[in-house]
């Protein structure tokens, strides 16, 4: 039986948002909203009183982290591919004899 989307209410920058998410995504969505609120508080404490400016900085920081993570993942995938290729070069001759 297919799980139906559920409604999740989250609050970001004092504004409520009602989202439809898969049940397995609910905790991630709530965690993301909580992190945004924490980052918003941090930026406000640093003097960014304009909510839009603080949210823009949060979005920028999040995208930088995402890009860094993607690049790190690509490097790790390439390292794994290279190691597998090296192993194949070692094992293939032994198997064919």
C-alpha cells in the first residue's frame, strides 16, 4: 500500500508554512525548519535585523555547504572508482590464468 503525503506545519521567520511531505520525510522537514530558525537567531544576534537579509545569508551559506558537499562526494566517488580500477588491473590477470 502506497503511503500518502501528510501535512506538516512549520514556522520559519515567524511565518507558518503548511507543507505536504512523504511520511518518511517529516522528521527531515522539521529538522530543516528548526535549523533555519536557529540560523536566523544567530544572524539576528550578529546584527542582521532585516529578516530578508538574514534569510538570504542563510540560503547563501546553505548553498555553499551543498556545493562543497557535492564536490567532496565527487572526489570520494572518483577515489573509489580509481581504487576499483587498480584492483581490477591486479585481479583480472590472476583470474584469466
